[in-house]
């Protein structure tokens, strides 16, 4: 039985030169993020310190693409986004944000945008 998990890595620009305080803050946020368990949030597995890149986040791989990519395709006429799908996605985004805000201490995303909303292949298959 294959129990492997595909992951992605988030590398910070200029990460090697981050101050110790910033690195510690990132570590604290990852530790808090690892406590999140919600079907609409990416799973945080941990953090590694790379000699060349600095802190590297280890996250769940979301192979479906971003909402930004889908909106761009819809705008260019490549696909149609039914209102039922749009509404469901908005409710799922709000549910994930509510989970983050419910943690003690609260996590405030601060960079919620279409490019940071990741979709699963299942989401895309429903279009």
C-alpha cells in the first residue's frame, strides 16, 4: 500500500537574509497552521531551514490550480462559471477563513486573493 503524500514547498524571496525575529515568527505561524484541520484549508506539514533559501514551508500539494487561473479563463471565454459553483466556492472560502479566525490565537490571513485560493481537480471537474 502506497502511503506517500505529494507536497509542495513555499520558498520566501530573500529568505536566506531574513532576520531571526522574522524566521521565528514564520515558525510560530506554521506551528499554529499545523493545528488547522478543515477540508477547505491547505494542510501545513511543517518547515525546514534550507542553507541556500532560508525557511521553506512544506504544504499539501493542490494540483488543481488557483481561482485566479479559473477566473482568467472564464473572462477570456474559455469556460463558463455557473452561479451555483461561484456561490459554493465563496461559501467554502468563508468557511475556511472562519476556521482560521476561530483558533486561539486567531490567524488573520492578510493576503486572501484569487491567486491564493487553490482548487482541487474535483472542483475543476464540476465545471
